[in-house]
C-alpha cells in the first residue's frame, strides 16, 4: 500500500512539474517577444525624435534666412522709395517753376529751343497743346517714378505677407514637432520602464525554470526505480500472496 501511495505521489509531482515547466517556458517566450518589441519601439521612437529634431533645426534656419533676406529686401525697398520720392519732389519743384515761367510768357522762346531729343530716352509722352516739350517730359518722368514707387510698394507688401506666412507656418510646424518630440520622449520612458520590468520577469522565469529542472531531476532520482519496477514488483507480490494463500489452503486441508 505504501508503494502504491508513493507511485501516486511521484506521478502527481512529475505531472505538476511538467505543467509548470510548460507554463514557465511559454511565459519566457512571451517575455522575450515583449522585450524585443519594446526595444524595437524604443529604437523607432528614438529615430522619429531625431528626424523631428532635424526638421526643427532646418525650419529654424529657414526662418532665420528668410528674416535676413526680408531685412535686406526692406532696406532696398526703403532706398528705392526714398529715391523716387526725392526725385518726384525735386522734379515737382522744377515743374512748378517751369510752368510759372512758361505761363508768364517770359521764356517761350528759350523753352522752345529745348525740344531736341534728350540724351536719355524715356517713355513716350503726349505733348499737351500749347505746353512745352520739357514740361511734358518732366511730367512723364514724375509719372514713371510714381509707377515705379507703386510697383515697388506692392512688391514689398506681397513680400512681407509671404514672409509673415512663412514664419507663421514655420513656427506652427516647430510647435507641433516639439509637442511630438515631448510625447515620444514620454513614450520612450514608459517603454523603458516596461522593458526593465519584462527583463526582470524574464530573468526570474529563467531562474524558476532552472529550479523546476532541479526538482524534476530530484523526483526522477527518487521515483524512477519505483515507477520502472512497480508493475514487476506488484506482479511478484501478487504471485507471492497467491502462493501463500495456496499453501494455507493445502495446510488447512491436511489438518482435517
């Protein structure tokens, strides 16, 4: 009866050990997969942060370059407008004096002599009836100067609007990228924590498997002889019992 109980104990312990080994082996594989996935995630996020940081730097340089170009363009604009307004002011004064001179009929003959072709050609102009060609020429130059000023001003306005649009979009992009970097850094920190815990669990599981392997070895050392010879020993014991019972029967019959 003791041998039967011992066999049941061995089978029970070996079976539980086998199940535990299977469960821990599966857990070890799952933890290994989890660690690899977390490491891949960390590397992916790290690369995305590097890309975003590079894009932030590039955008900052673009904004700085655009600011420098805008400053130079604005200086050029201010210079052109100042020159054109100075030109207009000077020519308007000259024009007023010439008109006054002409209208007073003081120098009609002198002014008429100035109708030859000027050394520098300007846009064609229409000579008003009864007016001096010189006056018409000056009026045309003033008109051209005003057109140039207007075109330059329009160009400056558009350039400034484009610049402000670029800066606004660039700053929004930088803000979004910085928020993404901050979010990804938090995700990396969380993944690092999960990976550290999974690594600890993996190490503990390996230790448990080693302990289970030792327990299995001890059980086999304790149980193998009984388990391998149990049937033979039980058969022999049964035969022994049957022989004793047969002998008792013979002895009982002889005593009658």
